[in-house]
C-alpha cells in the first residue's frame, strides 16, 4: 500500500500553477522528508496527498483510492495533516478538547477516545497544558497540541508541515522521539522542514523540490553531497557536512561521529 502521485499538476483558481508533473510513491511505514526553498511547491504537494488539494491533472492514489473520488474528511482518516501554523488547525477551548475532538467525531467509544488521547499526550509531552486554552499556550508547545490531535486519530500516514519551526533543542528531541515511535507503529511520516540537520538525522529518504517539481529523490548522502541538487533546490547542507566540506575531508560526511573518525 502507498501514496502515489501520478503525473500530478495543481493550479489555483487564479491560474497560478503550483505543481507540475509530480511523480512519487511513498510506501506505508516510510519516513520521508521533502526539502526545497519557499515557493518550490512542497506544501501544495503534501496537501494533494490528503485531499486538501485535488489535482488539476493526473491522479493521487491513497492505498489504491483516487482522491478525486473521496472527500478530504474521508482521506484524512488515512493521511493525517498537521498544518505549519497550529492556529490554522486548532479551534477548541482547551488542549484536551482539541485532542479528543477527532476521535469523538470518528464515533469511537469513550474508552478508545481516552486511550488514543492519553498516548498522544504522552508522546508529545503536553500533559501540563491540557486545561489551558490553546491560544494561551506558547507557540512551540501549541504545535505539539496540533500534532497530538492528529496522532490521536491514528492515521496510516502523518504529514508534518514545518514541525521544527519555532522549536528549540528540546522540542526537536521530542519530535525525533515522536517519529521513532510512529515508525515502530508502522506509521509513515512525511515532513517538510528547512532544518537540514533534523532531516539528515531522522529521514532515510529525501525528496528535493524546485521549480514546482521533484528534482531528486534519494538518501541524505545522495542529496546533500550532490552540489547540483543543493544549488538547484537552494537548501543548505547539514552543519557537519559544511564543516567537512571546508576541511576538504573525503567521504560524504553528515554526522559528528563520521567527522570525528575522519579527523583521526
């Protein structure tokens, strides 16, 4: 089973074309990051995957089902999407109500609602904020409320749009643990982020975008140590890779351990 984009293009009502000829297959349980400069078409592309956008040309299949034939609400049970700005997603009066809303909307038993919500709360580390209005919660923590709300629906695929934005080191560590736990559950995670260190550390597969399309698809070493891809997608190499490059060290170094070994 997989999310499949088959020669997909998307144009907004004003005629602006945001994606052209996308072809991509994301298997269930896969960890994948989409990188590229602002305006490359990343967010538009992931919104095609859960039905928020419907293709102008081509087809998007979610586990064999064409998104043109189903509503976004139906697709989101399989492909969860966490908005870049949590304020675009959150609308309940307390964090707990926000997290429990969708499981109740799905008509799950009260026991199942509590079970799913408790796990999502534990994974995101927001237990101290449950009685607060989400708008009164610091922005970085508010993003975890939004993530918990989607985790509680237990989607087969989870899309995270700029999850690292506004996060400190501890926030990134929580995100890493969430990704690891979802991976153990067999949940696929698709993330858009400008934090290339986070990408290299957590995603075995990277898709680089530029000019509204996919220009490369490979491992972190294949993407970050290809100067043409880095330049065209206008991304920065992870910090360790930048150091290794300045020192003219051999090998496609991405991590601190690799750098240490190369310097011995």
